[in-house]
């Protein structure tokens, strides 16, 4: 990202977090602990956000799936066309002993900001997959991110949501030539989260997250979980 060297930085951040994920409706998966790092910057020309997660940090990489050590990473980059519209790029990676996932999206986004209280960013783009079972163009993705800051009883809180919808997936990704469903089993899929954070101090954020998905990551069920988190900002 060479333009980072000449663009003026408006803000930057980095935090480390400890998290516990508890499934609501999926007995086949185990609850797990994960460590996280988030980082980002806002520039005159672009905005960037990234995170890295280590799931089951005390487990072995070759252990049984869901009980094993695994890694995820997200990158989200918006190159500004003007104050509202931008070229949008995002990627998601998962690496474990039993599964490799790489999802890439390139498209357009629009961002509306109301001072420091609220912002909303819808996006749409072309989706490319490179995983253990499929590699190639894989339809499209649309979705949004939003954040709302508020005070309650003189305490600082925020609500954050991200939501992604994949559609018009490549048929060989979800169905055999015989018509038998495989993988995510549909031409569309849903994935997202809603988070409520309390900010008790300038460098500390804690909260609860509700995560949900359907026809995503090889499951045709509605999957949901709660994630409890504490983050420290440097």
C-alpha cells in the first residue's frame, strides 16, 4: 500500500483482545477461546481495517476439528473516490489443519458519517474464492457495516454491526453435476454479527457479540453464537 507513505493520517489504532465464543444452537461445534488483534488507520485517501485471530491458542494444530488451533485474518481497504464513494476491497482467510479458506471481494462502497455519533457503509462487489474445495469466481457479495455511539447513565457505549450476503455463487461451489448439494449447499449465503460495547475507560472496551450465519462455511443450518470480549487499546 505505497500511498500510505504520503497520505496524511487522520487516525490510527491497535488493540489486543481476549474472547470467549459460546454456541447457541450447534451441539456439533465446541465453545472456544480466541485471542485477537485489531488495527487500522484513516487517511485522506483511504481507510484500512484489519484483524488477526488465534482460535484455541492452547490446543494443537493437528487436533480434531473445532478443538484444534486455527487462525483467521481479515483486511478491509477503501480507497476514496470522493468523500462518500470509494473503491472497496476486502479479504477473509482461515487456516487450520483440516480447512483452508480465502475469500476476496472487490467492488464499490458508500459511506455516510454523522460526526462522531453514527456511520454506515453499504458495499457490493465481485467475489472470488480460493479454499480447500473450490477456486474461482464465485458470484457476488453485498452487505453493510454500521456503528452508533451513545451514552447511557453517563457511560459510553457503542453498537456495531457487519452483515454479508453472497449471491449468484458459481454452481459447482454448492452443487454436484448430479444436483446433490455440497459445501454451502445454496447459491446464496448470509454471515454477520451485532456487537454491543461498553467503554469503561479510554483504553478498555468490553462487550457481547451475537454472531449468525446460514449456508456458510459448509453448513445449511442457521448457526448463532455469543462472543464475550475484552479489548485493550494501545
